[in-house]
C-alpha cells in the first residue's frame, strides 16, 4: 500500500483533526474510545503492535476493548493514516505516520530492525519483477538475516575443532 502524502503535515504529524470527520463520513460513530486511540497514536512514532496499542490505551482508559482498537486500526489504514507490515516472526506491526513506503531488515540474532527506504528495497525486488512479473508489496517486505555487529561477534568467537 502506498502511503498517501496528503495525510501528513510539514511537521511530520498527522492532521488528526481530519480523522474524526473521515470516520464519521464512513458511517462510524466518533466515540471516546476512538478519540483515545487517536491520542495514543499521536504520541506514537514508528512501529507498534495492536496489543501494545491496546495496553497503551488501557493505561488511559481501562475499559478500552481490543475489538474497537483493531477495527479503528483497519479504518485508519484504509484512510492512509498508517500501514501495517509483518515482522520476520509473523507479528503484525502498524507503522504510525509513515512518510513513505519502506521495507525492513531484521537481525535474527539480536532482533534489531531497520527501515529500508523504497529506492533501496526496489533494487532488491526489481530482479524478481523482471524475471517473474511479480510486483512486491514493499510495506510487507522484511528481510531476515544477521546485522554487521552480530556477524562480527560471530566471526570473533573461537571455533572448536570438529
């Protein structure tokens, strides 16, 4: 999914005031829970799982229901305010305020994750597109491997004779 650039303002924050009107335009009610979800999202940068978001909302309002959180996340993604991807472990993560579509690199040793910008990710998937006619969804692309630090640490470990 390409993130719509008209959804963020110059400061890098989403124009959250528009969200209420767009949710209502879809025939959905504007509730205190939805307002709270948006407040939590406004304070969130980067990636967050649905369960993390539920817990953050429950810190402010213990009555927050997971179903409302997940339905609201689905609507916000449809509207272009956030996007979701999957970690190498299959965990669904939501990227709040994505400025552009991107892929991820994840170290299977230390678990760190890095964003791979669209141009760099395209260079990885272009050969697949040329040879198979397959258009990859960069927002769902996670390349699992080992980071430079973990590779160096592994190389420095003494090896026992076989």
